[in-house]
C-alpha cells in the first residue's frame, strides 16, 4: 500500500561570508590581544559555516553540521557582540528556489561593516539585518527543515524508517517552537510567529499520522485509533487555519494548502471510521452507522480537496506528481472501506438491530489523544554526547567555559522557582474547587432563589419529541397497507401451487394413456425445488406475520399517547402537555388543599426576620458575595503567575556573569540568590492570594452551614428533590413512548420494504414456474410427435414387405416362355397392381382421449396439453418448416410441427431454478429450514438472500 505523502519545509540558502577578519579586528580592538593567536579558531568557525552551507537536506549528517555551527554561535555570542553597533557581518540568506537574475546580486564581503541581506524562505524577499540572532534563527530554521525532509524521505513500511520519521517530525516541531519562544521580533515572513506556528502544526500533525500508521499496522483497538486520528485531524485543521491567510499572500505554496485540507478531512474520516467500529462493538449500532455516514462525507470532501493537487507541483513545495496520486489513492482506498463498512452495518441494523440512526448534529465529538509533542532543543540529541557533536568551545582561551556553566546553573535555579510557585497555585486552585464541590456551590443557590420554578417548564427534549410526532401521519393506514401487500404475496403463491399441480396432473394422464411409450420424467421429481420455494415463502410470510402482530399491538398500546404528543407538536402546545403530565405526577407543590397558596409556602427571598438575625435572603447574598471574591482571587493569582513566568523567561544574566567572572569565582550561589530576589514581589503576591483564599473559604463554610440549618431551607431542598423525581418520572414515561414511536416507524418502514422485496421475489418464482411449465409442455409435444412418427413408420414398413412379396410372385410366374402375340393381352406381362397403402390398426391412438370424430377438422381438435398450452406459439404462415418436422395441421397446437429431440426437462439452456430460500427468522424459530443448508437467523421483514440467483448459480434439479 502506498504511504501518505508528507510535507517538508524548504531550506534557506546563504552566501559565503568571512568570519576571520571581523573577529580578528574585534579581538585586537576590544580584548587588546594579538589576533593571530586566534587565527586557527577564526578559521575553524569560518569552516563550520562553509560545511553548514553544503549540508544535505535529508540526512542526519546535515542536521549535525547545522547544529554544530549553531552551538558554536551560542558560545560565540557570550564573547562577541555581533550586531550593527559592534561586529557588523552580513549573512545573506535566500530560499532553495533557483536564483533569479536581476532581482538580487549580492556583492562579496570585503569589510567588517556591510549590510546583511537574506531572502525569505517562502516570499523570497530580501531583509537587511545586523543581528546574530537572525543568523541563529536561520540556522535553527534549517535544522527544522532538514529534520522534516529527513522524516518525509523515510520508507515507513520498515520499522526503522517509521521510527525515524516519527522522531524527526517531533524534533522539527521542537526546533520551530524554539524559534517562536526565543526570537520574538522576526525580520522576515518565514520566521514570523504565525508562519512558524503553521509549520509546528504541520510537523506535529505528520508525526501524529506516522504514529497512527504504526498503531493501525499493529492492529490496536478501534477506539484508541479513533482518538489518535482525531488529534491528527485537529492538528491539520489548526495548520490549515493559520495557513489560509498566508496562501493568499503567496507565502505558502497552494499545493501545501491542498494537502493540508485533504488530510484534515481524511483524518477526520479515519477518526469517525474507527469510532464507528468501536461503537458497533459496544452495541451502539445506530450511532456507528451515523459515524460511518459522517466518515463517508468527510472522505468525499478529502477527495474533492485532493483533486486540486497540481499535475506538476512547484519544486519548492518538495512534492512530486506522484505525491498527488499517492494522496488520492490513499483517500480513495479508505473511502472504499468506509462505504463497504457502512453498507454492511446498515444491512445488519435494518435486519437485526433496528436501532435509530441519529443525525450528524447528535453525534458526540471523537475524543483526541495526543501522541506527538515538540521535542525541546535540549532533548534533540537525547542519549547522545551533545558535546561531541558541538565540539569544544572554539574560543575557550578567550572566554572561560565557566561562564557558560554558571549561566546553565542559573537557568536551573529559575526553573526550580517557577516549578515551586506553579505547584503552589495549582494546589490552591484544587483546594478551592474541592471545597466548592463539597458544598455544591454555586449550583445549590438556584434552589434557594426559586430555581424550582424552572423545573416546571417544559424540557427541550420533550418539546423535540412532540415536534417529531407532530408531522407524522397516523399508523393505521400503513398497517392496513401491510396486510394488503401480504395478501397479494399469498395470492401469487397460491397461483404458483395451482399451476404446478395442473401440470403434474396432465403429465400423469398422458403417461396413463400411452403407457411405456410416454418417457417424459414424472413432474414430481423435477418440481421439488419450486414447491420447496413456495413452501419456504409461505413459512417466511407466516413468521413475518408475528412481527406484524407485534407492530399492531404496539400501536394499540400507545395509540392514545401518540395522538396526544402529535396534537401537542402540531399546535405547539408541548408545554401544556408537559404541565399536565407533571400535575398528574403530583408535582403541584405550591398549593394547599383548597388550591390557594399557603402563607408558609412563600419565597425564601421574601422572608423577614424580626429577631435581628440575618434573613435567608441576606445570607444568600452574602454567600454570593464571597463566591465572587474567591473567583477574583483565583483570576489575580493566575495573572501574577503568568507575569512571573514571562519575567523569568526574559531574564538573562550572561552579561553579568561575563562582567563579573573574576569576582564571582566560587560565589555563584550568592549571585544567583541576589538575582532571584528580583522575583520576590511576585512570590509575595501569590502568597497573599493563598492566605486570602483560606480566610474566605472559612467564612463561606460558616455562613453556608448556618443557612442550611434553616428549616425552611431544608423544606425547600426536600421539595426540590421531590419535584426532580417527578420530572424524571415524566421524562422517563414519555421517553418510552417516543422510543416506541421510533420503533414502530422503523418497523413499518422495514415491513414495507420486506413485503416489496418479497413481492418481487415471488414474482420471480412465478416466472420460473411458468418457464418450467412451458419447457415441460414443449417436451411433451416433442414426445407426442415422436410417438406419432413411430406409428407411421410401422405402417410404411408393412406395405414395403407386401409389395416385395408381390414382386417376387410375379417373377416366378414369368419364368415360363409364352408365345409372342401382338395382342396387348397376350404379348405383354401382366402389370402389377398399384401398391395401395394398407392401413393397419395403429399401435397408439392418433388423438388424445376425447378427440372429435373423424369428420371434424383436425384444426379444431383439442391439443393434448390444451389446458395450459396457450403460451406455445403455433406455426406462422410464411415461416419455413424445420427439417424433420411435419407441416402444421392447424394454427393451434400441433405436435408434428416440432423436430425430434431427445426429451429432457428442464432444457439445458433454461435458467436454474433457485435453491430453497432461507426462511425468515426475525425471532428465533424452531421450525427447520426448508433447504438442505442451515438458515442463518435473520431479522423480520428481511427477504431471504439468493431466492432466485442468476444463471451462475450452482443449484441443480433432480434428473
């Protein structure tokens, strides 16, 4: 199977520059040392950049060359300020597309100070910069691009290639993430935050897709695969959203947009497909079908998007024409699987499960499970010696490595501080949530504030049920139509049986008349299959009648309820019906025995306390006020933590370490503590917020406990619980009615389809019966013709023998000589008498019993199969007779009009009669199947498969 094409980022290219002279000049001017002492170091750095320019785009070696140069730039940045105010060096970067003459023609770098031009990787516009940060960002961009190219070039059919692709895509996303987090002011479009964010989404989505491929190959559970595909679809959709504006601005190639959109729809279809299989395995067959329908729709969208793939994609897209074909083949293969599964599940549901299929809006979203994450730069070479790849610090003699080590230690101290403060905030948030959940706040306040009135309003789901029943026609006519269709099928079956009986009776009468000369096989041996089909269809109809009875019983049971809900839906009075149901359930909670509101049943908010104690209304307001304060504390704490993280992230003391490298020797800890004090105000604000939360929670617990002790509050809670139970009871009752309505509607549709298909199959059986009878009729006519010819042949042979005897007698009489005479009576031999046709009594009667007397014309005599010969055409004038056939005696039935053929039934060219159909078995039937093979239990109103197969069927008849 072809593998899914993957996108890979194009590399930025750069011109050759000279590091040597600018660095020597800076060393001489700033450090006051002899620059020739560092000639080798400068040449080494220059060579690293040359090697980086020739790095391959799809190999691990190219990645290492880029990372080695980047690592040395990081170390160089601690010692040499490369910017427009110090060391001015131009790094010319441009895209991997062919050079366009006349647009830009860089000049050689001859001096320390010159403009730095770079071409954007996507828009190809030059940018003038003097910052080393842009050089580092471009290197990291190329590392990410190389990783993506290396991943896309892997053969994922092999386990090693699949793992490499999975790791490389994640590593590429990690490098792009590093660009967004550390290079905030992008001078070019390719390093823009939104551009890089799109690349992050693409690489992570492709890593997720690769992981999904592995799990599919390993045969993991459908539910797990659905979550993986759902996350991949989400990532592709995120990439598509961020790319949309850039495609219009010609930043990203349109081919990328086509691939991303197609994969978004395709991964969504894959997620729906596997979730449907999981739902089916768990018994949710209706939901599974709905998900497959959604998957089919998504696959169609993916195919439509994939058609936009150009036949000759641009070279900069890193895609080929085969990529488009592979993408289309992949999507179409999945689409075919979806359609096959949908057909199978729909058939099973129609005939077995009968579950309703929800619409697309009613489906829950497929859960997402991230399996790919951006690998940080620090973990790019996890398990490897990073120092071996970067190499020793080139300018270690100029700047001590201890500075770098100290900076790393400080970063770890900052990380510890952030982790500690984050843990405290999360703990405080968890404590607040647990306490409020225990007190059932703020939800329980609605009860005390009159929320019970809302429980009397109509449920939206109930309103929807009534609306659906409102547009439905009564079931009675549909049930009557089913009975009419069943009667038609039974009448057709009766007709088939009568025709077979009549044919068998005529055959046996002819056998009785002609005895052994009637060699036609008995009908009872040949019509066994047809009679078995008739019996099987009768049994199927009988069993289907049980379902008809069940549908009628369901209709009678809920007829009144259906009418109520239908009327409420048509008149938009679902709320009235719901209120009546609640009243019947005993939910009239605020009335006394005489129907007047009792004074003691007033609202709690209207309560007035004369004893100087806080009223219920005041206590509720106090609780709400404390809840607002708690939410405010939580928001302020989150904002403080966010500010702290941002400040820590932007903190860099490298310059401090370099400037104080001699004074801090052995005292790094004290320096770190002093530097960390700048974050103390944020830490104190977080601590105060936690203390304030504890105080508010204590106050809230006390006030709410006092509120719950009020007897009227307890009474209201008890009433609310009672109303809730009554509401649940009403909803449960009408849900059962609604489910019965759905079941009845579905059952009638299935019954209608069943009787329609049964009618078609019985009609096919009728045609087979007619064909069988016609063949038997032709065979009988040929046999009767042969019998008549045999009779005529016997008479002719007897006449020949008599003629031969007369000739021999005349020869003996003429052996003696006679005197010649001119008289004709004496001079010539006696002429023999003309032979006459001696008609002997025939062995077989020439006509059927009951034939008319000899004087009646033969054309009016009844044919032997006169009872059912109407379908056999007679001789038509102008048609030549077949060789060996006698001329027709009339325009009706004439056995001699047929050439002789060996009797056979049925004819070889006749379509085989069908095997005995599988009986309908919607409910488990104890009756055996009419055919030799065991019938598979099937749903009611399911037409048995293969009732009348095509001529390729293997059914045989008894010879």
